[in-house]
C-alpha cells in the first residue's frame, strides 16, 4: 500500500535542524586533525547529504549554508592568520560557506539514479569533490605561505587531499549503508522493504 501523506514544511524544518545539529556534533569528533585546519570526522557530512536527498536541493543547500556559518563561527581564529579583503572573502566562501553549503547537493542524483543507496553514495562523492575543490582553492591562494619549499599547488593538493579523501570514503560508505536500510523517500522514515523505496 502506497503512503500518500506528504511531508509538511514543519517536519522538514525540524528534520533539517536535527540533522544540522548532528552534523555539527559529528564534526567535532575528529580522530585526525591537521594543524592548519581540516580534519577527518565520523560521517559529519552525511546528515547534510541525507537532507539534500530526502528534502531536495533547496532544503539541503539551506542546511549546508547554516552548517557553513556555524563552522565559520567556530573557526573565527583562522581570520587572524590572513590579511586583506580578498583573503577574508576566500576564507569565508571557499573554506566555509560554499564548502559546507555544497553538501546540500547530496540529492542531485535522486531522479537520475533510482537505487537509493547508489544515488546517495554518488551524491556524497560529488559533494566531497566540490568541497575538496573549495579547500584546494583556499590552500593554493591564502594558505600558500605555509607551503615552504613545496610548490603551492602540490602543497594544497596533498594537504587538503589528506583529509578530504578519507571524508569522501566515509561519506560514501555511510550513504551506502543508510541508503540500504532506510527509506528516505517515505514521509515517515521507515526500514526499506525488499530494497524498494516509496515513489
């Protein structure tokens, strides 16, 4: 029997708030943290990817934007290491607003990839790459002074890749697991039955 109940805006808002809080908490538990920012977390990107898949790009981007703002407030000390309006703008957008906001694109493959687990995993991989590109740009521009004798592009690639590759892997694995267990298309979250999602 198909479930015809629709998801209300209040429910969406509540779920976005809960998943945002979860993402912020998970982002603080870091088994591996780099000295100049960047860390490997336990699935911190996944809650925003889930929102992007479950409620669409608009809600995903708004939730990701909120995460970016909160993470920027947590990292205000980073602004003391850069000077100039251009550096501040790159830091704000490349390291926070666009980097974390892009996580909301986790559901872009919902229509084109029917298998929920694969769709979420592909979305998780895509947003991880976008976030890496953001941090790479930041590393190659405003953080290049820490490269010392290493070519700045190589420095940014290796530095940011060292934590974003594990983040990508964790996000994809988490998306595959969650996408195989729960039906995120259903108005009420429920276990998948025979691998099928609600239409």
